[in-house]
């Protein structure tokens, strides 16, 4: 029986490694801007929407990077101050804007039936659509993201040159302190395992997703799916948006970014736990059955190989060791992206155990009525 389970674990890793959209291979990447390229009809207009709630620590750097873009088409940034209590809006208005590219909006009170972030985005959408012509693009980005000067150009080039309706990027998350180095790379790795980037880009694949730090979407596609208001109760808004676009026949791109990064820090283990737990049970559609399947799968692919490698004998140890080796090999490209040493692959089963416990904690919070909490708000609901 143990050998059969060991084989199942190895087969699972062989399937993930070779038949799961190459989820573990780094990229794809955006690197080029539009400086040396000309479009026949000129560059399309871009309206940037930045929802911000209590982002005083990061908003100046974020807006400065957006206002410093080298984009040569019509371009404007709409920041929506979502009832901040720390002076986010006042700080935003003091950011130098020599070209008049910034509008700061005071967000209206948050109504029932909307997640807070999407309510802010929806208000920004009204202003953005007034600014944009029919062939324009909306760029959604978070208030803790900093962008290189050619980032918007690179996003638009990929969308234009490959006729993609929505271009999204996993920005590089902050990874400086001890706990970030331990747990943050695994967050990206597990996300790619759930949403293989190359399958998202495949029109024949049902897999759809996005990373909310950077989402560039055609105005026409946004209107085709009914606008942000059709997502208003979504708790994982980026992946829900990606699913809606793909259902409407749109083409998607999701890659890893070398031109944008998050400056939000996670200094304590509790902050890391909250980052995982706030959406983990939402991802499982609030289903106890899905939770049991997820836990069983994690035991099979993460914990059984290590147990067999350390305590098994003969062929059980060999098979378990092979499965564990595949898990280490597939994690290494993510570590390279974060410029971290290879030996950190050895702790991956322990990191997986932490993520598993946080997922259970997310379910416990749901059944205790705590819901999803973020920035002083709590939400209950399901993805639609």
C-alpha cells in the first residue's frame, strides 16, 4: 500500500512537471518598450486606475512611477481615494505632476454588495471611459506597485502586436526580510501551479486568470463583459476578471514582470499568514469538499515524498526521493527570479505545511463568520 501511494505521488509530480503548462518555468517576460517602434495609427490612449485605501506609505512612489512613464500616447492616471484615514489622498495631490496627467478622486461611501477595492475601481472606471476613445486601454494597478518608465509601453506593445485583449503581470513581490524570503517565493510558485501562465494564454484551454498588480485591458473588452460592475461582489477580482474575458472569447496573457515590483512589506509571520488566509478558502469556493481534496493533495505531493525519503526503505525511498527531487527542481526558477539561493528548495515541504495551515485557518474564519478582511473591512460572499 505504501509503495502504491509513493507511485501516485511520483506520477503526480511527473504530471505537474511535464504536462501542466510548464507552470514552473520562469516567465514569459515583457522587456521591450515602444521607443523604437511606430504604429500606423499612433499609440492608443491609456487610462490608469489606482484604487487606494490607507496607502500613505507607498502612494507617492507608486504615482511618481506612473507619472514618469515614457508612453507617447494619450495617457492619464486616475487615483481613487477609497475613504482613507491616513491622508492618502492629500499625499497623492502633492505628488509632482508637471504634465497634468493625474486626477485624484474622493471615493464615495462603500455600498453593500460591492467589495471595497472594486467599488473604488468602478468609480475610476467612470472617469477613465470618459477619457478614452473606443480603441483605448484601461490599466488597473495597485497603490503599492512601482513601475519602470517603459512598463506601460511594454504592456501596450504586447497587447497590440499579438492582438491580446488583456495583458497581466505577476509583479515581483517584496522579498527582503527573513519571513518574506521564506514564504513569498512559494506564493508565486503555488499561484502558477493553480493558474499555469501558458495555459491561460492558450485559447483552447479553460484555464483563465490574472494578477491584480498589473492588468491592461482593452476598453472594448471591458465593455463587452459589462464593466467592473459585473464583478462587484468578487473576492478574487483579478482571476474573476480573467475568467470573464476568456468566457467572452478574449485572448489573455499572464507573465512575470521585470518592470514592476511591489513595495508592500510583510515583516511578521502574522502578516504572511493573513496574506494567505484572507483568500484561501475563497479560492476553494467555500467548499468543505474542495478543502478536503486540497489537503489530501498537499499530503500526497508535499509530505509523503519527504517522509519516504527520510524514513522509507528500498524502492519506497527511491520513489519518494524522485518525487521530492522534482518538487525541488521545479521551485528553483522561482527562487532565481527572486535572486535567492538554491538551498531554499529544501524547506519547501515546511513552507507548504504553513500554507496548508493558513488555508485551514481561512476556512475556520469563514465558518466563524469573520469572512475576508482587508484594510479594515470584512466581506462574505462567493466568487461569481
